[in-house]
């Protein structure tokens, strides 16, 4: 068994090596055995594993494949943007909705901010671990006054755990508190669109707390870019129109099992 360290890129043998992770933390149990905390490189999944189940991966090869996958996702998004951007967008002055994006992953945050820049959307990013996000959301909202809030990072549903308990999820309780803080700041779902969650998050709880869109109705993995695709769609949709969950499912990478929500007013203003 290899002596793994933080920053190593690995896969889990018991899952057929289907997802690549980076080791983000190492916890020593009472029996002296190490447990490795893993974070997905392409998906917003958090997991843990003992060393016996981990397979070291070639960093160069994995990073190349990850960048290629992200590029494919961004190309997919750019094509969708061309189709759903209003035809009048080019002929009249317009103001897309502004975005505050709070993320626990610096790499994912940078990918999403780059995506917003490519779409000509004003966005502010803030990096914070999931456990700290509820404590910074209020001040960030007051400082930036966005039209759209994204709170995301990594999450997971514990194996064989009940889906209707917050205790079954790694980080859903923090996203839930963020949604509550956001609704204290702005109760209207038309004036502040909130996206919350990551892989396998407690969708029903997030929606009940006041999110417009959340993950994950099917408790599936979601792509790193999915939250940004939702925010972009709302930002570039005319405020006289409604963004439906069905539209969001069509433009996100993981579809209706990954992202759900409710009818939400667009945030693009002409004039």
C-alpha cells in the first residue's frame, strides 16, 4: 500500500476507478488507521476512503483529460448560449443579471468565473470552505447586491444512509444555512435567484428553504460547471420571461437528475 499524501490524484478501486479525486485531507482514526478525504476533479463530489481502496493516478494524464472534459462542457454551453440569448441582445443596450458565486474549490471557482467572463456577465467570486459559507453569505450579499447567488462546492450522500436526513450528507447542512441567510437578505425569489448544492445534495431541503434551483433531485454527481450554467441562463433571460426547470435541465450537463428547481424570472434588463 502506498503512503498517500495531500494533493495526490487517486481513484477508488471499489468503484472501478470511475471518478478521479484529489486527496484534500488525511484523518487518523482512533485505531491509528488513516482515512483520506477526497474531492472530485471534474465532479462536485466529496468522499472518503482507506488507503487499501485507492489507486494512484498519473497527474499529467488525469489533468489533461479533465481539462479536455471541461473544454467540451464549455463548448456545449457556448452553443446553448447562442440559441437562448435573445435576438435583440445585439441591438439594444442590455444589462445581464449580476452573479455572486461562492465556492469551496478554487479551481472550480476559476472555471466558473472564466465562463461568466466569456458570457459577458458581471460576476464576483468568493472562496470559502462549505462550513464557513453560512457565516460570510450575509456580508457578501450586502456588499455586492447580486441578482443571482450561487453557493456550491462538494457534497455527498453517505452510503446506505437515508435520503431524508441532513446527517446523511457531507455538506448539505451548510448549503441549507446559506439559503436561509440569503432569504433573510432578500425574501423575494424574483429579485434574488439562489442556486445551492453540489453532488448528491439534499435537494428537497434546499428548495424548501427558499432556493430557486438546487442539486441533486436524483442524488447523482453534478459537473463542476453545472451551477454556472444555471446562473448564466437566469442572467441572460429577459426579466419578462420565466426560466423553467425543464429549460435548465436541457442546458446543464447532468440534466434533470442533477439539477431541479422552480419557475424563476430572468434577470436581463433592457434599457
